[in-house]
């Protein structure tokens, strides 16, 4: 009969070999999931959740439908993973920002600009958010990581606001979530409605120049809200 010590020694000796086999397998699994999410993002962004087809996604990945279901269990699970990937990209974009926290006005303006460009540079995000809102956010409700992806964005705003308040630059009792909603709303609305607004208002809203101008307007609005200035003081 093998002793407990012998069993432990035997297991210890085999672990490196098991690890050597497992690590590549884990990497392959991660790559497969990433590929599926990448192709699913394109399909769902183009056709919406209801119009997207799992067999079409599988074919574009050159994988079987069973492989997709193995990794994500269902079409709903795949869409949840796509939405989580979208929020992860937004978070990484914010993580890369060089925010001048010691200059609160400049900091909130830079955050506002980059929030606009995070949406503008990733048009699939607009389409995915539109579709998920049509479904009452029923898929993202199932996410177990959404809060951890979104909280850092609000934390950045909180730090900017508290620094500005301590310096006497921003008004008291500002709510970071409300400020983020203001910034993201006027960024999102411009981009998601620009085609109809261009026609109804007869204004260019699709050129690079129009994007740059609106990103600056978003930044100006953020400062006005935080400083409680008269909206009439905003630049036109």
C-alpha cells in the first residue's frame, strides 16, 4: 500500500508534466473563445440578436455549432460574452488615458473627449447597446463581471470630481454616476442618431471635422455641469 507521503511525491512529480500539457490547452481555449466573440460581435452588431444566426457565426469561425455551445452554452450566453467584451474594450480604453488629475478642469474635459472617441472609434458598441436596450438589458443582467468592468470608469470620474472640489474648482454634491451619464449620453446620442439628424437639421454630423467639434462640445458641457456655470457661457 502506498503511503500518503509517496502519493504526494508521485503527484508532485507528475504536476509539471500536467502543467506543460494544460497551459497550451488553456491558451487554445482562450484563443477559440476570443475568435468566436470577435465573429459573433460582427454578426450581432450587423443583424441584432434576433437576426443573428449561430450557424453563420460558427461557419465564419470555421468551427462547429457544438463548439460554440460548448464554450457559451447558448446563443444568449454568447451574446452576454459579446457585451462583456464590449465593456472590457471601453475599460481598457479608459485605462490607457493620461488624465491630468492635478488639473480638474482639464481632467474632466479629457475624460469627456475620450468617452466620445471610445464610442466613435467602435461603432459596433453603439449597435450592440441599441439592440440590448431593445431587449430590456435581459442578457447583460446575466453577467457576473459587468460591475467590475464598469466601476473603474465611475471611479475615474469620482477622483476627478473630488480633486476639483478640494481645489474649489467644482461645486459640491456632484454625483459621479450622473456626470458619467451626462457625458456618455450626449456622446452616444450624437453617434447613434447622426444619420437622421443630418437630414432633419441639414448639418454635417459624419465627417472627421464634425466628430472633432462634437468631442470638444462634450468636453465643454462636462465643465459647465461640474462648475455650475450659466449654460449661456458655453462656447458655440
